[in-house]
């Protein structure tokens, strides 16, 4: 009797529930891998993910930027599966991870020579690490002091959530503060934009960003500076693969991906693709450098 | 239930509904203020409030010593906003006067919608124009190597504030009773005298509201200034310096900051200061408005 009366209503309710829950269930069946972090790495990882999805139609990967700090924070808060970062995870972040039970496994997927760039109209061709540090600390304010034109230096940089910002601060700036005159841009591409249109500019970007992919040479209008470790050392270009590989180029670094604990099967498969020969070919095509033997071993250990 | 009873019920239901809407806005406002206050106060466990408001160096991620001084940002915000309004207000009032007093009705029918379309342009687009078009122009004009500075931001904000100022000023000029203008013209006043000495003073409350609302539009705008002003943290020494406003700073740093740290709370404290500033502007606008309305009556 009761059932008879409300039959219609129950049927409708069932339909409604089905409509609401089916998409959720479907979405869960096809799990999307979230990758988030470094702006330097975003183009590279996006291309890698696209290529991987072409080969493995079942895979779904979403790649987001935001900066290395943002990616690592997301890994700590559990809002991403993989964090891209262009600097190592800091001790403070490691502590936060332990507090939250996050046990990071880090993979080096490519090598970058951080490139110091100026406008092509600037006569400067090389700088030492000390000079780069002095310029970004604001101790040197005019190009004349480092052998250029008498022109106030116009500083372009990244925001503090950027791994590149931290990396340069730790290396060239020797852990001192950046000058407060640095114009803080949102990403590598914006720094390039700024340097292209500003004769007195200096900026720093990942080497993959200075390459014009159609010609294989640095982008027109930009000049990539040679960097020397100190006054006595020889200076090298970040476009020089050997110098970056051997560490003669003083600001070369790994580009990393971290997961929480041992990566699950679908994530591990993607990382394996990135580290494999096809993935590394893409790394080179995007203007970065493939990983050497040392990193390969470490990576293999972390995948197990 | 009788028909009359049903009607009364409906009436009171509708009345309650509207009352609830009114109450809701108040609850939202109080809620936002409470949330801001709650999230901002912990910042002052580590940062002295005096230092927070008067120090010019902001560097929360410094490896040497974290510094939390927002004076540079306050000055930058005030500078960019004031210059924007000073540029926009005369132009806006001029356009409003033209539309209400001088323009042929056909011209007005064309120009008014265009002004309203201007209000609909997304701030990202205006910021982009600042980077590619207006910045390089300013750089050339002042012999600088780049145009990412306070003036660039101010001009863009002026463009964004214009539609508000024009629409409201024009409405209030149109609302002046025709008898005022007719009396002035009959007494031998020229059209210019009628406009400046009769119509504008009569519409003053609306014009001041337009000024204040334009200022409110400018002070809270984020994306445009973020893109166009260069975001350097230094204390501004002029309009051609690169500056970082309070809104830009919050937008830049809130996305990356680890939760529940002093840096996180300090960003909310900046939000609170901004809230108090805009609240002040609106309060002054309201006081001025009610004063003029009293005088008119």
C-alpha cells in the first residue's frame, strides 16, 4: 500500500540519484593524474604528457603551473599527485611533509642550464657569478660597472614561489636578499617579453625558453650571457651541453618531479616514459638536457 | 483558507523574503570582516603592528631575515589610485557634460552604449594593452628603457574608471530639473555658465558619488596593475618607478604561501588594511552625499 502510493516518487528519486552519481563513478574509474608546479618545466611536462597520452589512450594527465613552491605545497596538502620543481625540496618543506605523513620520492627528469639573458643591443657578453649576484642584490646598479653602457640596470625576475628564484638566490646571490627593484614577472615567458623590449634589461630563465625551436638558436632579440664561476675561471654558455653536463656552467641544475611515496602503477608508467629514450628525446627537443648516468641510477632506485 | 488569508500570507512571505535578502548582505559583509580580522590578527604575534604599517621593506621569504613592512605598498596603491582618478575625473565629467548638454540625441544614442561596452572589457585585456601598447609608448615618451611603472597602471585604471564616472555623472546631470537650466538661460546666462554655475552644482552629489565610485573601482583592481606596473617591492619615488600595489601583492603571494604561517596571516592583514581604506573612502562618500542632499532639501 505504502509502496504503491509512492512508487512514482521513488522511481524519480532513483533516476535523480543515478544522474548525479554515474558521472562521479565514471570519473573515478578513469583516474586523472594531476601534475603541478614549476613554470620552467610546464611546457616540457605538457609535451611529455601529450606524447604519453597519444601512446596510452587510457591515460589522463593534467599539467598545471604555479611555480615550484606551489607544486610542493600542493604535494604536502595532497592536492596533486606529482609536483614539478626546479629546485630541491627545502628542509622546511621536508619537515612539513613529515608532519603530514608525506614521504617524497624525487625523480630527476631533465637537466637545465639557468640562462642569464639580456637584450641583444646590450654590448655585454659575459658575467661572473659574483657580478650576477651583485646585480640582483642591487649592489651594482649601472651597466657601466660591469663593462657595459652607462645605463641603469633594469632587473627582471620571478616571484618568490618560483624554484628558479630560490635557486638563483642560493647560488649567485649567496643567500642574500634580492634588490627590491626587481620587477617580478609571472613566469619565464613574461621575463623574455620584458627583456626583448628593454635595452637595459637582465633576466633569468630556463634554457628551454631561450631556444627558438624553428632555428635551434637563441631567440631573436635576446642574448644569452656566458657565465664564469669566478674571475679566473673560463666562462661558458648554458647552450653548451657539455659545460652544463659537467657542471662547468656554474648554474646548472636538475629539473625534478616528486610523488608521495612510491608512485602507483599509472604514475610510475608515465615517469618511466619520461626517463626513457623517447621521453629524453623530447627533453632535448624542448631545449633542455637529458639526464646523465648518475641521475638514472637514483631514479631507478626511487621507482622501486 | 480564505482568499484574503492566502493573500496576506503571500504578502508577508514576500516581505520576509526581501528582508532576508537585505539581512543577508549585512551578514556577508560582517562575515568577511570577521574572517579577515580572524585571519589577520595572528600575524601580529610576530610582527609589530607599528613596524607592519611603517616599514618599507617586504621580504617574507628572505633567507636573511623575514621582513613584513607594507608602507611601500600603501603608498603605491594610493599613488596609482589618485593619479588614475585625477586623469579619469576631468575627462569623465567632460564626456558626461557633452552627452547631457551638447551632443545631438543621435550622437548620444551611439556614444552611451559604447561607453557601457568599455566597462565590460575584461581587466586582463586592459593589462595586456598596457604591456604591449601603452608601456612601450610611455617608455619612449620619457626616455626610459621600459614602461612597467606606476603611471602605466594609473592610466589603465583611469580607462577602467571612466565608464563608471561618465554614466553616473551623466545621469545626475540629466536629473537636474529642466527649470533650473531654463531659468539660467532666461536670465541671460550662456550655455557654459548654465552648465558650470547651475547644472554641475545642482548635480554635485551625483558627481561626487561618481568620483568616489571611480576611486573604489581603481583601488581594488588587481589584474591590470599586476600586469602593467612591474611589481617591484621598492618604495616609489615617482610615477616612473615600478611599483607593487597591495592587491597585486596579495594576488602574487597568496597562491604559494604555506597555510597558517606568519606570511599567510600577514597577507590577510594587508587585505584588512585595504578593506579599511576602501571602507573609509565609501564612508566619506556617503557623508558628503548626505550633506549635499540635506542642503538641497
